[in-house]
């Protein structure tokens, strides 16, 4: 039985800086394989304080969509924790090249020795982590290299529409997802913003028609709009189950299969 657990649901700088919602990452277990997506600030703490506590030394891989702080602050400590507190060499890191190279890499060089392997996301790459197959989807998101993910496993297909500026090709890239997770920072659309707004997320959900859509990574305008009420309205309007994630929400595979 698989699940996706939202340790944190904060997006946008203000919500993260004030910790109005937790900025911890998303813990995923599929076909017995455990993965961690985007370990933002507070991820290790939230994982250990979870009930039941989540154990980083059982992770097979850490997936980093991009290097912005709200996604990557805890990546170094989690690499060490995945390697049993640095006592062994284990686990994989899948990340964009600019998180590891160039002027401002966020993954410290000394923790890289704890990893079994590092793989860089490609424009349209495929990656295997145990029984889980991951495809990278290149997003436009400011100046940093950013990827969304298509995750196939015995528990079906899950799409993680991470931070992205909306582009018309985006909905088609997530076709076939039974569970679709979308980072929806803003409630209203405005031009030249590097994040999805709610109307754009709706466009993606309508085209993909997943069994379940989960909205997360909220900025202030979404929080003021009461995301759970917005999600309930969308469920009604679209005839597709839409849920707004709260910190600690666990979605079981049975809910999207
Ligand atoms: Zn970002």
C-alpha cells in the first residue's frame, strides 16, 4: 500500500519565512520504496515528529525539483540522515545540474560522498529507483532549472506539478495521472508570474482528469481564500475530487486508484 504524505504545504516567501504553514517536503511510499520530494526548511524535524515517525535511513532517494530555498534547505542534512547519519554510503539524489554545479550549488560537496549515486534531471529523462520509474518534465520557473515529475509504480501514475510558470504544453505533459499534485501559490492569475495560479491549476486538472487532485504549496492569497473551501468548490464544479493539502495530510493509494 502506498501513500503520499505532505509534511508541509507552504509556498511563497512570506508564508515560508513566517512559517504560517510548514515548509517541509513531501514523503512518498510506493511499492515499498520511500522517496522524499523537495526537503524545504523543517523537513527532518517534521519527519521525525510525524506519527508514526518517518525514518530517513529508509529512503531510497531524495528528489529535488529545483534549488529554491523553500524546496532545498534541508537537502544536506537529509542526505546525511539517509546514509544512516553518514555511517554508510546509501541512497540516490536526483536533482537539477544547477543544484550541484555552477556559482551557487545548494548541495554541499562534503555530503555528496554519502550518496550511492547522483543523477541529473534531463529535459525528458527516465530514472529508476527500485520499482518506481520517474520521468522528468522540464518547467519554466524563473532563472533556476526546475522539473516536475511523473512517477509510475505498482500504485499507478502520480504527477507532481512542482513550481512552474503556466505554459500551454503543461497539461498534456501530465496525461494519465491518477493522482495529480499541484503547487498552487496564487489564487488570481496575473501576467509574468513564475508560479501557477488557481485558474491555471484548474485548467491542468480539467485536461488531465485525475481520480484525485491535491493542491499544495500555498502563498498568502490562497491561504486567505481558505484552500479547503476553494477545493470543495472545484470538486463540485469539475466533478473531479479536489483536496487542499494541510500540514501532515496523508493520501493513501486507495484514494487515487
Ligand atoms: Zn521555486
